[in-house]
C-alpha cells in the first residue's frame, strides 16, 4: 500500500504557530476544521500531537482518567483537546455530519484517553443539559448570535433563507445557531467565527465566506486577526494542493476566484 504524504510538515507547522497576528491558541483548532473540510481526517492525529506537545509531554496512553495529581500542563492540554473537538463539532454547521464524524473518530483514536471526555460524563459544553432548557431560550441566544454576526444585514440574510422556496432552510439555520454555534462554553463568539472561516475557505463559497469574515470583526476580532486566520487557512489549503483554477480546470481542487478578504 502506498503511504500518504502528510501535508503537516515541520515547516508548515512552524508557519502556522508563528503566523503574524494570529491569536494565541488559534492555529490548532482552525487547522483542524480546514483539514476536515479538505476531507483529510488522517492528518488530525499529527495535528493533535503537535498541539498538545506545545504544553509538555503527553499523558501516559494507559491512563484512562485524569491523574489524581496532574502536572501543571495537563489542564492546558485538556483545554486544547477540547477546543479542537469543539471546533470540529461546530464546523458541522457548514461541513455536515459525515466529515465531522470521520474527523472526530480519527482524532479520538490518537488522543490520550485521559484527555477525552468519556460517554455519560458531563460535557464541558453542557449541550445535553440544554435539551431540558425551554427551546425559546436557546433559540433566542442563537438569534442574538446571528444578529451580532451579520450586523445590519442579519434580517435580510435570514429573510433570504426563509424565502428560498422552503422555510425549512431558515429553521435549520435557527437551530444551528441556537443549539450549536451560540454555545460559548468552550469557544466564544470570536473563536466560533474563526472556525467558520476555517471551513468556508476550502469550500470555495465566496458569499458565505465574505459574510463570516465581516462577522468575525463584528464578534470582536481585529482586522489583522481576521486576515491572519484567513491567511493561515489558505496556507493549509495550498499545502493540500488547492490553488485558483480557471473555467477549464474545474476537475481540479481549487478556488474559482480569488479568496475573499476583508
């Protein structure tokens, strides 16, 4: 069997870690979403290892639960692992379940057991608890996040979805923003916007990317930070072979026009 060459070379990892103006502790979860969007789940174990190793030695693979007296860096590694998983969960809103399932399964097999949140244990997102909260509260939270993200065009964007031929598109968006995207227990609004940018760039969907580049700014990111996230994601995409393609090259993986910026 021919081995698959990894795109996460030491040079690319160094570029991502030191990318100018990229907020701290951002490169790993945005890269995870981009790799998922590119359908490269086999790259995620290497990404997780690189991200966790920034904080110190990895936990013993035989330890199934958090150590009783964990070293100082253990909680940093746990936070990093949870951020990467949450970014992939939130990316379901734009990538769909199949890519997210494959990515999270690949990731789980390479994550030290003590850094996993096991079944039936309290999730750091508390989403299962929110199922018992009146849906109006969750949908209101999602509506607020949507309005903040899209700003003055929010009503027009939601109206377009409601009038697209089936009101179910608008309903789907409201559910996604309510129960999935507006949960800030692990990743806040700004980080969530970064996740969406990381998934939209490789999808080559200019109108949606443009909206979320502006949305990240509306959610508290500086222009330099938004451009840095976009730029770092483009680096990963190019390492995977994406480039701008012409009308006669639509069989190739690439962008049909210059990637939207802000």
